[in-house]
């Protein structure tokens, strides 16, 4: 693995290897006096965030620090980006400073792929070796989120293969939904997307999943339901009449949670808008794995850094 | 951990010859002897924790614990610890898969830890395991038990309990087979032709 840009770069064996590594890292740190591993000593990990984020950025930073990497955070606010520097120049500057790994979040879909292409060209020209991790690019992909969701499902359900997972809400603007559909399908899950027709992207028929517009028809057969945040900041136009109407049509209410099978798990990639896509009582219920997702996020990101940085370059 | 032991033990391909060093009865005798030595050296095996180094060290630790329980009446705690994250040669090979780690309940503080591995060679795996142990707690003392010591030490490390000392050439391999993993017990020395 040279970069982690898309879950479609991972076959079932590679994805399972990452999840197994995450499990083992979790075990290795369990109940320890010193919660730090020496594995990435001397490696520099830079997070470069052009969009707001709490959990992803902190999670990557904690993951790097627990493995003894030096982590540096760059955000668009307060950096030279504000002075008009391009993405390419900022990234090459960071690589020239010796970054072994650049973790990037950007509002433009494909930003991480462009960075990886530049990094590879730079490697051929100057011998610097920087790997790129996509921490969310526009409405395209968020691979580590899908990996941590898969890790959480594996914890709670025992396996992903053969399970039916519903992904409900604003699929159109969600990189989390796209990454999850492809990763969970790769791992053998049966995925169903549930959304109003206005919130589904063009080409969704080609995704390896089933499409539904009726949440109540699906609930009783789901092993897990993942609710997505309605991304108001990306919406330019009217996709549904009102927040209240959306909540009535697609929100995961108490009544809907009660219609799920006993063992079913509720996931949310966060940040949640309580009362909109998920009722507060459901988010805090025993079947909610939302905080487990956050905990697994650190271990999954440690696993990604381990696979990218710990071994010899391929 | 220094050797690849995933051979078939039969020397099937031409140019490879395997010589049996220990058979199943030898392995059983060695485990019984080391169990007695541990009881003797630790005054009855109280407060002893056996920590295996995966994968075959884990199997050996479990067997030693069963033997100690049988001989002394006190069953020592058993755990296993993957030292991969502490290795000094990680950057020489592509990232390797990690093994399970499980420290027994009660932790390692003030207990007598016996590390258990199948083959001792360079000592680098044991060095990594010692560093990993230190991050898990502060044992009263750490001892080392190995099934085979084949020499070629690169660090000042010595085993407290040795099943068999085997003089080897660097290019030879020691193959350890254990019933739980390989279907039968035994130790063989593999020599490549022309080596």
C-alpha cells in the first residue's frame, strides 16, 4: 500500500488485514500503563485540513502520537493557504520539509488523488517519499471512516459478510456513504441505501447496493442502520421541503428503532444533528455504537499508518 | 521468530535436507523438565506469569503452565505478547501482520514473568519483547525459557531455561513443529544444498 485514497484500492484481503491490525493494536494497548508504541519513531505525519473537522483530525493525530510519530497539524485557516498558495505548492512544501505522510481533507472531490500523483512525480524527481491518506475529499470518499465503521460492525455483529446494512439519509453529499457502500460490499455485506430521490447521486444504480426510498419497509431486516447527517453546508437548492418533514420521512425515531431486530446496531459517522436524522434517545440507547465508532477510529487510523509507514517502502 | 518454521518438515523439494533433532517424546520430556526447573527456581511457581511470544511460544507457554499446574498444584497465569511493534528491523521488510496480545488479569506488576519462545537466535525478538513488557508494567523479574538455543547471539541476552542447545550454521534453519499448529511435535534442522 503506497497511499490510501479510496476504498476501491482495497480488496477483501487488504481490507481485512487492516481491520485485523486495528484489532491487534487495540489489544496491544488494552489496560496498559504506557499507552504508546515506539513503532513510528522518527516518522513525520502532517494533517492538512481544508475543511472543518474535530474527530477525524484529532483521531489521526492521536493515532500518530500513540505510535510515536511526530504529528503536525496544518489547517487552511492560519496557514499560507490564506495568502493564496495553491494546494500543490502547500503539499510540496510540506513534503520538502520531510513529511513521511500527508493526511488531507479537502472540499474538492479528487484532491487526494491529485496530491498522490504529485507526490509520486516528486519521488521520481527528488527521491522524497511521501504517502497520502485521503481524510475526506468533497463528496467523493472517506476511506478511514468506512474502515472504522466496518471495524465497529465486526465488533458488534461478529462479521460483516452476509449482514444487511442500511445507510439512510443524504447520500448525495456523503463521502461516507460512498466509501461504506463499496467497502462493505467488498467485505461481503448486503447494503441498502435509503434516501429521498433528490438526495441520491447520479450513477448510484451502478453502485454495488440496492436502493430504497421507504425506510419503514427496510427496518425489520437490517442488522445495522447507519444514519447520515444532512449536509446543509453543501446544499445549493431545495432537496426536501423542511427539516421537520425530513425528520418525519427519514429520521431514526424511537418508533423506527423499535422496528429494528433486537440485535441491530445503530451507527452515525458524526457530527450528529439530534432530532433531525436521529432522535436523541436512539443516539444514546444501548444499540447505538456511535462512541465505539470513535474509539475504533483511532485504532483503524493507527493500522493505516502502520501499513503505510512501518515497513520498508515497496 | 528468527526462523521461518512453516516448512513441511519432510524435505520434499530437492536440494533441501532435514535432520530430526527432537521427536515428540523429546519435546514432551523437555517441557516437563523446564516446568520442574521453573518450579524449583521460583520457589513453587507462586506469582509466576508465563508470557508466550506468538505463535509457537504461546503454545509452549500454555503447555508449560499445564505441566507446572500438574507438578506443583499451582497454575500459573498465561498470556501472550506480540513484540512486532517493538522490533528494530521493521523498516527492512514490508509491514508485517500483527499477532494477538493478551496480558493476564492482574497485570505484570511485581510478578515473575517467564518469557517463552521456541527458538533463540539473535536475541532481537527477546529484546523487543522486553521493551514491550516494560510498557505493560513493572515485573519483579523477567526470565526466559526457550525450546532451542541455536546460538548466533547479536545482543547480550541469555536464556534461563533451555530445552536443547543446537550448534548451527547461520544458513541452516531450525524448524519447530507443535501439535496445536502443525499436527505433530518435533524439531528439525534444515540444510539447503550447496549451503
